[in-house]
C-alpha cells in the first residue's frame, strides 16, 4: 500500500490530488474520497472564519498510525490525506482523504475509518471567528461515537484525545 500525508497552509485541490493518487494504479477498481469543508455555522452561530493549528511532528505521526491501521484492516492500494492549517474561510476544503482499492467496499470502509479516527486522534485545534468573537472548538461526542464503532485497534495508544483537550484548554 502506498500512503502519503500532507499538512499545508495552501489551498488544496481535491481533484488534482485524486488524479495524482490513481495515476498508474491500473489494478485499483475503486477510488473513494472525502472532502471536509468549512461551514459558515456551528453550534447555532454564524462562523466567519477559522484558524486551524497542529502540533508539527506529532500530527504526522498520529496520521501515519491511522493509515497503518487502515492498511492492516483492509486490502488497499493507496491512501492519501491532505489537511489544511492556518486561516480558512467558509466553503474552503479543510481535509481530503482518498483511498484506492481493488474493490469499492474496502475503499469506502477504509475512507470512513480514516476520517473517523482523524477527527479524534490527530492533534489539530480549531479556533472559530464568530460575530461574538473567537472560540476554541471542543471535541464532539458524535466524533467519539463514530470512532468507537470501529472497535479497538492498535492505534489505541498515546492518549491523543487527552492531548487534544489539554491543548485546547491551554489555547494551543
């Protein structure tokens, strides 16, 4: 399985990244992707913009563990994750997860697994700009539920959710 991770402040182009992933993969029968977009609302409030931060080095290692776990669970040809950091505006793509496999079922499952684990295990922090001011975005119980449905796997170490909460409390 070929996998790659990229964290960038530049805008991302989901279409070109998908074309690059499938280039030369003639054995792949499926490409499944997820693009997370910035919304202009959250918790019933308007959101004018967002600042995304990460912990360099730690973030990449967490994402690598997630992709390795996906590779153990499903027969995959390739996985690519591109995540934005920095200033974002409503409608901007935030994250792209692409998975290729010989069969669609494995590609769909692995793509969903990667984004579910990314939401709870990767150390990213979101600060929203609302008409009332700035606020840090707390972890959602719905994301934790989505992660739990996959059962425990070998990525169940390091306590990253606690790290994410501690960082948000410290304003990181």
